C-alpha cells in the first residue's frame, strides 16, 4: 500500500493557478451557455470573453503586486513559476487578446463567429499560453503549447475558405513536427540531467561543467528547431506566410503577437543559462539564425504583391530582430524584448485590423488576393482618414520616429551596443533600412498613385463598426503618442525583469 | 512666452497644420500664408531677443522624455542655428506665398507646415534622439511632396531619396547609441544631451569610428560626392516648392550637423579626416560643376550647382578654424537664399512653358525683362560676384581653408571659376540672342505674386552681400566657442596644432547651465 500523500493546501499556493484558470472557466461557461440556449448572437460571447479577460487581467495585476513584494513565487508542487517574465508575458497576452476579441464584431457576417466554440477555443488557447509562460517545467510547457496550438489550428480552419483549410493543415503539420522536436529535445535534457525543470537542468549541467557537450548541443538544436517553428525563424518559417494569408486578417495579427511572446519566454528561460555558460557553438548558431531571419525575411518581403503576405514576412523579420535580444542576453536586452513586443503588438494589431475592416466577403473578379497592393492605390483620395492611419502604422513598423516601434528599436540596438555585439547592431540598423522599402511601398500606393480598382472609398471601411474603429483608434493613438508612455513602461519592465534575475 | 519660444516655433506650424484640415480648400492658401507669416514673425522675435554677445545656447528648454534611458527634450539656439531657423521660416513663407496653381493645394500646404515643424526641430534640438526624431521625420513630408506632386519619375525619385537618407541615418543612429554608451561608461549615467557629450573626451580610435558612423548620415544628407546621386533625381522630379525647401533648408541639415556634432565631439578625428574630406569636397565642387555644364535641363543645372556649392560649405567647415566655419555657416544661409531663389525662378518659367529644357528658350531677356534681371542678379550671386551674399561666404570659407592647405584652396578657387562658366552659359542660352521659339514670343513677365516672393530675396542677396555684419557677429561668437572647445578637447599633437587656440577659453557649458535655469 502506498502511503497517503500529505500535502497542506497552503503549500500548493493555488493562487498561482488563478490567472490561467480564469479563461478556462470562461471557456467552459460559454460552452454551457450554448448547451442551454443555442443560436445566441456573437456579441454576447464577445462580451463574456472580454469580461473574463478583464478578470484575468485583474488576477495578473494582483500577482504582479505580490511579486514586487515577495519575489518569485512557486506553486502546485513547484511546477508553477510566477516571476517577472511570466507576469509581463501574461500582461501582453491578455491585453493583446482584449484588443483582438472585439474585432469579431464586424459589419459583415463571417462564418467562424457564428459558433460559440470559436470563443471557447480562444479562451482555452489563452489558458494554454498562460501556462506555458508561467512554468519552467518542460512537460507543462509542452502541454500548454499543445493546448494552445490545437485550439489555434481550429480557429484558423473555422474561417471556412479553401485557403484557411490549407493554412490550418499546413500549420498543424508543422506544429506536429515541432512538437516532436520539442519532446525529443526535452528527452535529451532529461537523459543528461535527470530533470525536466529548466533551473535544475541548468544547475546539473553547470555542476558538471557541460561535460557532455555533444549531447547538450543535440538537445539545444532540437529545442531551437521546435521553438523556431513557433517563432517562424528562418529556415523554419515556411508555413508563416501561407498561414497568415489563409487565416482572417485579425487572427493573423493575433498570431503574429501572442503565440510568439509565449514562445519567446520559453526561449529566454531555455537559452539564458546556455548562452551565459560559454557554449560557443550555441552562440554561433543563434547568431546565424538571428541574422538570417532578419535579412532573408526582409528580402522576401520586398517582392510580395499582397499586403498581408508582406506583413507576414515583416512579422518574421521582427521576430528575428527580437530574437537578437535573447542572443545578447543582458538585462537591458531582455527588457528591450518586452518593450519592443509591447509596442509591436499595438502597431501590428492595428495594421492587421486595418486590413480586416477592408475585407470583402467575396473576392471581386479582378482581384486574386484579398489585400493586393493595387487595392490600396490612391486610398488618400477616396478614404483619407483610413489611409493616414494605415500610413502611420506602416511608418511606425519601418521605425520612423517618433512613432512607437522606434523606441523599441533604439533600446534593442542600444542593448546590442552595450552587450558588445557591434556588428549585430549595424546589421539590425541596416535591416531596418531594407524594411523601410516595403513599408514605403504601401505608403506609395496609398498616397501617390491614382485609384485603379476602388474608386469608391467605402471598400476600405466596409467592415468597420464602432468597436472596430475604437480598437484601431486606440492602436493609432498608442502608436503616435508612444513616446509619452515609454518611460513608465520601460521602468516597470526593467524592474520586473531585473527582479526575476534575467 | 520667450521662455518657450523654441517649442512654440516647432509646434505652432504642426498645430496649425492639424487645424488646417478644417479649412476650406479655396481659402487654404491664405491660411498657409498667414500661419507661415506668424511663424516668421516669431522667428524674427527670436532674433531680436537673441543676445549676440553670448556664445552659448540661449532660450534653453528641458523636459524629461525617457529619463530612464537618458533621453530628454532639450532645445536651445545659438549663433550657428539661429539664422538657419529664420531661413527655414522665411522660405516656408515665401514658398507658400508663391505657390502656383496646383492640384490638392490643401494637402500640399498641410504637408509644408509639417515639414516646417521638422526643419525647425532639427536645428534647435540639443538632444541627439530628439534631433534624430526630427531629422527622420523630415523625410516623410518631403517624400509626400515629391511623390505626390512631382514629375513622371516622381515615385522612383521620392523612394530613392527616402531610402538613401534613411539608411545613412540609421548608421548614424548606431553611432549615437555608441556615443551614449561611452558616456554611460564614463559617467555611469545615460545621456543623449549634446552638451553633455561635448564634455566627453574620447580616445582617438573611438573618435575615428564614431566620426565615420556620423559621417555616413550627414554626408548622404549634404549630399557629398559619392552619395549625391539621389539629389538630381529628387530635384528633377520635385515640384518647385519641394526643390526650394530641399535646396534651401533640408541640405543644410547635413552641414549643420557636421558643425553641431562631428567637429566638437570628435576634434581629433576631424583633423585626421580633414584632407580626405577636403579632397572629396573639391571633387564634389569640380565634378558636379562639370556635370552641371553638360545639363540641358535648367533645373538640373541649378541642382548640380547646388551640390557644387555644398562642397564649398564642407571645405569651409573642415578648415577647422573660425574663419572657415563662420564662412561655411554664412554660406549655408547664402546658398539657401540664392539656390532657393534660382529654383523659384525656374519654377516661374516652368509654370509658363511646362518645360525646363534650355534649348526651348532663348532671347527671353527681351520678352521678360524683369524676370531676366532677377535671374541675372541671382545668377551673379550664385557664381560669387563680390557684393553679393555668396561672395562673403565663399571668400571666408576659402580663406579659412587657405590656412590649412594652399594647393587645395587654389584648386577649389579654380572650381568656382568653372561654376561661373556653366552659370553664364546657361544664362546665355536662355536669355540672350533672338527669340527663336514662337511659343516664347508672348510670355508674360513675372506677376505680382511671384514678385512678392522674389524681390525680398534680391534685397537680402544684395544687403547681406554689402553688409553681412548682423549675421556674421553672432555666428562668429558661437563659432569661436566651438573652435576653442575643439582645441581644448583635442588630444593629438597635430589636432592641437591644426585647431587654433583663441586667446582665452570660453566656457560654453557655464553659460548654458545658467541659461537652463
């Protein structure tokens, strides 16, 4: 007979689970409501999701308060780990979701929003991501990642177009592969150290002085490949443009932000100790991945004819840019990662939302893709306000000051300078210059060409309703006046990151 | 009000531009003229309340922006920047006043007002990041001006202009971040304030690298010889007003930044690179003068002559002594007035004939006598005739450089004579001889609106050519303190020898500190 396990409830510290459980409860509630009364309008589910997200946000702020007083919290048999990184990542995840979910309130009716399951899956996905960032247990990371990913595949497919199915299947296949890689990499680390907790792995490897270098490298390569798939780092990026194209613009914007920040946290936890351990090969591998991701994605983005695909490649570039922060691995660079991503999420969600409100239900006969550059030609004449807002987003993505992303960019490049990565700093700067070209391309189409396809400006705001306009206005104001918010945000981030020991 | 006059100067046009969206398009021109007139009056007020005896920064303003990273909103003006600010306000006013009938005149005026904000901002910013913000932001309105109102190749020209400058400035940005990091290492505090950076003495190797990084950004903007290829396209395609602003103000950002950043921060590197840069400047003067001679388009002639004169400005700047730098700053203003006027004049004839080919013209002197007179005066000023504004600047610049190298100065002097050849040739082709083209027979002479723009420029050209002292005084004062600072900071023997020591050190930091309070 086994001894009964004696665990006091206090030592479990169940409070650490609260932020993850809230969206899951919300998801279950939505399913229950649907059982009792089907055919309810999407606005109900949107509002319920928002309410739960707000409660979730409250819970995270609460934990943030506890963290600043008591430091890192462990809970549930030391599986949960609530530190500054977890809190910041969850804040980004929830706030970005709050900006995303009202985008379902479109003027036109789209297939996916008719199902309450869409919103349930969405909240399940958030729970998964939140688990992923708030632990350093490789198994829980894996579970969180898969929960979130499976939900996300379904969300993409629910858009109900040929291309969406293609995208979902493509993403699913790649995701399955990356899941395999991740588990294999974790297995190697477990075999090496007998532990699945990242800090234990670090301790054991550090104690024996990285004696089994070959095996460590194998493990690192597999984990990097797995994370690379999720972050769409070159050469694991091939799914990204197709998936972005196939999913609805709003979901594509969401995908470029939230899943990536979750994976960035895992990468930060994983590679932080490895880089500082003096493993030269790892640094070289990461360096190459970062540079190649930034540069190649930029090159591909140059030749795109569809705005959404262009933005997809640009998201890859930005992911590579931010991956550099993990390579540099100083407190400043890790803070820069968060600052960059917060600013980026505002702009990118805004830009994708602009595509979203101009989405037609069916493609006109002369258009092959939803958002070709030609569609936006002469937009300043037909729809000046929308064109100006879109122009601001594009200039901001290009890093023109004083718009939001510029501040993230200088802080990140500065962290490369202070971290001793001089060449990398220049590569980052020059890549920004290359990037400017394709963002400008859209500006040129909107402001300097004559309208070709759409003589009527209505098409650019065809989908707009008050909630959507509010979201876009919010993103635009955030983009333009970011310089006022940079200082408090930066101080908050730096304090949390520093306190977590990164 | 005077405490915040610089902020007002920067943001008044921007605010007015935003309100401008609500103005009806028929009344937009009057609105634009009034706003730019108010701005110009404010700029003149700045001049009158400016204390010419103080060499340091005046009207300083300071606000924290991102204090955690050492970025502050710091403004200030001294003799070096004062007149360029006034010039910017003046040319925006003249440009809007002389605007001929264009499509979307409302958008254009709003764009010009935004552009004015960025121009003033660049010249009064005393924090590197704030400077960079305005510097980059100035590209956007210009991109729109060229791209929306330009000639047939406008999109190519505008994108080329943007990307060229943007690339250079990003390299400069990395240089700024390095500079801030060195300051952080030396003092333990992040700071992007230029006056703080002035106090930092760097080892020579660091100076060389940083100088090179900044040089990229500035040289592309000037534009210096191998990087000048964007300019003829930009000028060739831009509408008249775009060319005027570009030549008169935007190009000066590069040369101004050399004096504000490169010289006082890296004196040893400036001495180290003095001769290479001087040689580039001379190539620039001679080569572009020759290219200008080969042009058939009168606007291209003016554009290339503009590059050529920028070479003289660079040469004067890198004389590294008071005469040279004072001369180069004066020449910046002179060149702004003269080339701005020449572009306006080209615009006048383009409005009438919709061509800029010199072969289309001939004998215009008899058809448009007033136009020919003004063009003649401006052309004479451009070639540097004594008693015109350009002569003072060119003479001082060359005088300054003569103390560093006789041979190179002589070469540059010869190049200026070449300048006279192409200008006179162009003038001859257009204005003298018989009227060969029937279309030119009945061209109307300059009208009232154009005269309003051109006559003040002629007056300034002659007035400052005869009596340049009102400008030279304050400029000289501030330049002396810069040169003294460079001498004090220089660490190599050669730099100490090349940069003159002016009897007693002038503490620029001291005056600024009291000003700041």
